[in-house]
């Protein structure tokens, strides 16, 4: 995870993956809030990284420090619903030798973008209602491949 001043969201994010994350890697690009303090509570590896206006450089830095077989990439303001944790864990445990990644649906919830009927997101166990969400299918879980 790449962070900068994500103290407002980070704890909720890390709590949402606590039971499946074997290691947490935080690449911090200059936080001045409690981001690092919160990450330490979760025993995260914290790497200070000077921001050079390049997300890929920060992401590559985080990947260099990964030591486990699978990587789950998240943003600090994201959460994984509890019922989906088992699906992720099962997919990893039952992955054949040919499976190298999984596509996850990311939902960007919008509160004041469109007028109209509210959609209840009951399929995902949420009791909140949002006027709208935009689904994005992204490869966020993938197998680590160390280069020789």
C-alpha cells in the first residue's frame, strides 16, 4: 500500500484484511499525520519513500519488499467485506499452478453524483444505501514472482 496522510482511513482498511494478511507493507511518501503510527499497530513494514510524482515507482518499491507468495494491493481508503475474505483465502489455497492472479471488483461509491433512486447494495452485506456506484474490475491479487 502506498500512503501519505491516510490516518483517517488506514485503520479501517487494515482491520478489514487482518485475518488474511500475513504481512503488511506500507510505502509512505511523507505522511505528517498518524498514518505510520496506525500502521505500526498492525506490525506493518513501513518503508519511507520520497515522492517523485510516479505511482509506479512507489508501487514497485512496495513489491520489492514482499516476501510472501501472494500480494493483495489496496488503497488506504478501501475495505474488503468480511464475507469476501473467505473467497479470497479459498482462491489462494485452491489455486492451481497456472493461476497467477485474480481480478477483484472495486466499487467507487458516489453520494451526490446523480439524482434518482437509491440502490441497496444488499448483495455485499452493506446496510448503507448509495445513489450510485461505479464498478472497476482490477487485478489486485497476484502471485509473487521473484526474478533471478
